C-alpha cells in the first residue's frame, strides 16, 4: 500500500483466507464501484484457510500471515487501515466440543486485541461478523436482534462473548462498532468439514454421509454471496452500535437437506449413515432479518435450489481444491 492512499480507502479484513472472508474480498475487488479500495488480509492460515481462495496477484490486495492475537502486528495493520471487517474465528462446533481453548483464545482474546488496536487508532467502522448460533435454539418464530443471547456450544459461547465485547467498546468508548449475525452459509470454497461440502465431497467419492440423530434439526440457509453483500451493506450503510441479522429465507431440516444433496449427487438413502447426535445440538435456528431489509435494503438474491445446484457443480469440478484440504485436515 502506498502512503498516498487515504485511510478511508484502506480496509483490513481478518480471516479472509477462509470461506466467507475470501468471498467478501473477491467480491469487493471485482466491484467497479470499489475501485479505490485497497484491502489488507490478515489470516493465520489454520487448517481451514488456504491462499488458493485469494487472488494474490491483485494490485489492490496485500496478504499478511499472522495471528489476530499478535498485538504488535495487529496494531501495525489496524493503524494503517481506516476500517476493519473481522471474519477471523474458529467456527466448527464439533471441534469446539472436543476442545474449547482455541475458540476462546481466537474468538474472544483475538477480537479484544483487534478492538484495542482500533480504539487506539480511531478506526471505524469496525464490522464484527458473528452467527445466529449465539441466540441458542428457537422452537417457533424468528429471533430479532434484541433477543437475549443464550449460546449452547463452546463455539457459540465464544462468539457471543466476542459480540458483547465489541458492543461494549461502542458503549464504553463510543467506537463505531457494527455486528452482523448470519444464518448457515453455503457456496463454493467452503471448507469440507461443514455439512454441505462434506456430504457432497463424500458422495462424489462414493462414501457414506453421517446424519446426526434423526435429522430433525432445522437451519436457515444463506448463500455466501448474499451474506457478503449484507456485510458490505452494514459496513457502508449500517449504524454504529447496531446489530444486524442476515438471513437466507430457506429453512430445512437436516434430513430434508440430505435428501436434496443425495438427489443432486445421484445417490440414494443407503448412502446415509445415522450417527449419534451432537452434544447439546440446537434444534432450530431462525433469524428475523427485517431490520437489515428495512434499514439497508438487504434481501437474499440466490434462490436455494439454484444456489445448491451451482454449489454441487463447483465441488464436482474442483477436486483439486478440496481433496488436499480434506486429506490435510483428516476430514
């Protein structure tokens, strides 16, 4: 980055070698109306991140490998940026159940490190990307942003903690902090431990897929492109100190989703292996995204059948992307 670039056109994006963050960066770099925006990506390159997700030769992109808990590095990068979009997080529920330490250190301490640096340098907005899982489970209806947080997994508890920290910096210090909470994402470049890419890649390899419990758990599905557009609307049009839910509008039980994936991959139900349910498995998530629609003009553009078909096709055509990742992570 050159010194002539104004801070307002410099954006630090954390965790952008992963699924959602890299989609966000690629989208901004391709947008004609963002041609003045220079982006620095800070990513630790854990098992779920890969440089293959980023156009590293792009003249307006700088990549820095590092940990968001590295206070000296974070201070340097935040000080050179005008704004921060914070995606970096440990995010797999099953891994958090097996061991919560990395989730607390990255999601809570890492977020605090970033917030402290942003406070010192007067950076804002600071967009903190979170999840609908912080609300817990809901039998009927949908959560508004004002619903009390009631996380049930170590992962969601660590994200709820980081949400509260971010909002506390707004209330205590007046920082321009904005929080997003999204529903379940899907699309190309998603690490194949998550349910859709895991099931698709298993089926493409002729392997069975593991369905938790009786498959009754319900999730709202959001295409990653729609999520990233929602995050950008929050960055450019959102209000300081506010939380915005970003939903997809397609609720499916895990069993219904499995049926669609079997059909898309030309498989039948004998390829499904019912496994012991996840500990503390939330039954249903559903966010009310009326606030983002009313204030920001957000609405999902991808219909789920088309988005899912395109996603399956992407994994079918990009074995060279996901095969090494599955092998490396032991998925």
